């Protein structure tokens, strides 16, 4: 089994190193690795954020473990050269359309949540985010208006096949969990969302056992703070899922805790923390590696068919937290390596 390792920029190398330590400690037979350059690191080395040789590794791999991309030095580059094109390019090239972002509070971290403990303790939701469409991949650019004003535009669009595919992901996830699916859109304003809602309703006929609800995204953002425990599975588009998942991270304690899996039709997956390259703390040993360690666990579960090993990683993270492992984002002082040490010490 070949794992593509793409550390990327900022804290990416720091957190990938800890996930690799944990994977190595599991001593899984037949696991091989191939590292590739992505993001600003790739641009600075070879002039492109997603070089052909990296894409080749990704295509050959059984799974991708991705750190993060993003480098302030590159923010003024033409869009196609910016570091973020690495993650967007991988999602598109490999058809990675189904982005699973679980948010479940670890009891030990209920106090770390921005919400009251009793509100945070009820959180156990999964955001199923579509990641091959929406404004991310629509026609975009800069132009001049008739009266000479600069104008930026990004076309939002979804076709029914894209919506149908992610809707099935949402319904299947809800069926395997607590049987509730909330589709989040902005159908009171957007035609794209009206199609989204219409297709989700069409698909719901195949899942009579799943309770479907619909929520406008502004209300969903408010409900995520007011009563996050109401949610089981949320299915939504690329842009809304990006925003709601970062918000959900603070409900459970830190963005340094949330893992993700992005899957295609053949269950090849890209696994990464939902956070970014955190340039404000890069190189300081302050990064919490647990979201990346948990992403490695999702990789073992979803792409490599090793659920027992995935369980070992999740149990070790929970035990490390129970043993008091806390990085600065969790109110502690442990550095990135020490957090990795704590997980290794807790691994059974
Ligand atoms: N998938 C990705 O690669 C990805 C995701 C989000 C943002 N980005 C990129 O990352 C760069 C920085 O973006 P941003 O600052 O808006 O978002 P960010 O997620 O990198 O950081 C937001 C805040 O959370 C903190 N943080 C993030 N991860 C943490 C961790 N593991 N431990 C402790 N604290 C952590 C950061 O220090 C920062 O204060 C940008 O270039 C952006 O495009 C990349
Ligand atoms: C870096 C950016 C393109 C990316 C996204 O918006 O999908 C990030 O925010 C994420 O959540 O993975
Ligand atoms: Mg994001």
C-alpha cells in the first residue's frame, strides 16, 4: 500500500512528521511512502504549486496524507500559481468530491470549547461537503464594467449529477449514524441552491429511513452555536461546508483537532486536517498535530481497510488527552513533538 505524503507549507511538515511517527509505531506490514512537494514549497522549488511529478505520485497512491498549503510569500501570485491550487488541483484531478469533516467533542476537551460545556458535550456531527463544484471551480476572473470599474466575478454552479452524488454520500452517512440528514443551502436567494434542494429531495425517496431537513446556511451557522447537538449529518456545498466546518471546530475545542477525509468514487482518499498552514505559528513547535494524526486514522479506515488500526489511533488520541496532553490551542504548553510523544505513549 502506497501512501503519498504531501507535507506542504507552514506547520504542514511539523504535523505530518507526528502522524508519520504514529503510523510507523503501528508497524503495519506493506505500508510504503512517497513524499511530494505541494503548495508554496513546490512553487519555490520548481515553479508550480502542484508539479506533474507530485500529481503522478498522487495518482499511483492508495491514499494521500496531506499537511497544509498556504504561504504569505505567494499570496500575490497569479491565482493558478498560488499554493492553494495544490489542494484544489488534487481534489479536481482525482475526482475527490466527498469531503467528510467529523466534529465530535472529546469529553476531556469540553472545557476547551468556545461554548458552554453542556452545549459542547452534545456535539457529534459529520459535515459532508461537496468539493468538486461551487464557486471554487466555476468561471472566475477580473474584468472592467462599462463605466470602467474593476469587477471580480466567481460563478457559482452545481449540476444535478454533482448534487445527486454528494446527496447519496450524505444519506448513506446518516443511515450509518443516527438517521438524520440536514441539507444546508441558500435556496431563498440562489438558483444553485434551489437545484441543490430539489435534487436532495429527489434522492431522499431512496432513503425513507433517513429524516431529511433543510436549513438556510445563515440559520445553520447560528444553530451550530445555539444547539450543535441537534445535528447528525449536514450535507452542503463547497463554500458553505468550508465555513461551517471551521466554525464547528471551535465548538469542539480547537481547529487543531478536526480531521477530514476527501473521497472519490473508488474510495481513494486525501486525508488532511481541516486547518491550514498556520503561518502565524509555523516553525515554533506550537501546532497541535492531533487533527493530522486523526486524519491518518481516517485514512486507515476509509482507504486502507484497516479499521482496527484506525481504532488504535483514535483510542490513543483520546487516552493522550485523558492523560493531560494539551498544546497551546488547548490551553496547554506541550509542543508539537511532545503531543506526538503523548499519542505514542498511549498507543496500545
Ligand atoms: N487545506 C489546506 O491546506 C488549507 C486549509 C485552510 C487554510 N489554508 C491556507 O493556510 C493559510 C493560513 O490560513 P488561515 O490563517 O486563514 O487558517 P489556518 O487554519 O492556517 O489558521 C487559522 C488559525 O488557527 C490556528 N491553527 C491552525 N491550525 C492549528 C493547529 N494545528 N494547532 C494550533 N493552532 C492552529 C492558526 O495559528 C491561526 O491562528 C492560508 O494560505 C490559507 O489559504 C490551507
Ligand atoms: C485552502 C482552501 C482552498 C481550502 C478550501 O477552501 O477548501 C481550505 O480552506 C480547506 O478547508 O481545506
Ligand atoms: Mg477551510
